[in-house]
C-alpha cells in the first residue's frame, strides 16, 4: 500500500488524535491491573507543554503513525537535547518513508529551537528501528548500554 500522507505536530486541542496515538504505541505493562492509560485531562496537559512534542502522520485524516519527544535541559552546560521517546508506524504503512518523515519533522523543530542533538534508544536486535535511525542520519553509539529501573 502506497500512502500519501501528512506530517504535523499536534496541538493541545487534538486530544482524540493523541489518544489514538497512545493506543497505537500500546504498553508492555497494559495487562497489569494497576496500569491506566492517560485520560483526556492529562493528555491535554502534556500537549500544552512547550518541551513535549507529538508529531503524527495522517493519511486521509486517519492516524497512521507518530512519535513523541521530550526536550531535556542539560545540567552541566547551557544546552537542550531532544529525547525521541517513542515512534510507531501502522504495519500496513511501514517502509514507505513515514518513520523517516516523522524524524525529519522532529529535526525541523530542533533547528527552530536551536537544539543540536537528538538521542533515541532501541534494543540491539531491533533491526527495523536501527535501520530507520541510520537511514534518517542517526549514528549508533556501540559503546552505550541503556539500563531500565522499574520502580514498584
């Protein structure tokens, strides 16, 4: 399936689109009885933040992908870095440049805000993600290892 698509950053009034993206992302812990997805009020608060970005891909007005990213002010030097937290493209629309276009839009936002670095993590065996990040200009740091702390 070849798609004509639109890439855009959504605003705080586009709660339904943000909620659809949350469901597209899913969560590994969603089967936990204590886990809850963000409600409309919380989603609106997040979308209103200047340092949080939700970029979506739409085809015919329908959500087909998106990403979230956080600006992180550095402590040791007066700069900000961008953390690309999540990215997803619906399976039927993969390998059509949509993920790359989402990242390009994030790069454009970084240029406008004078942010000079984006970072993102993925599993070593996630070849699709690694290929996307490399094809969109990302450089792998083979010396880095990410650790996760789940606070229970």
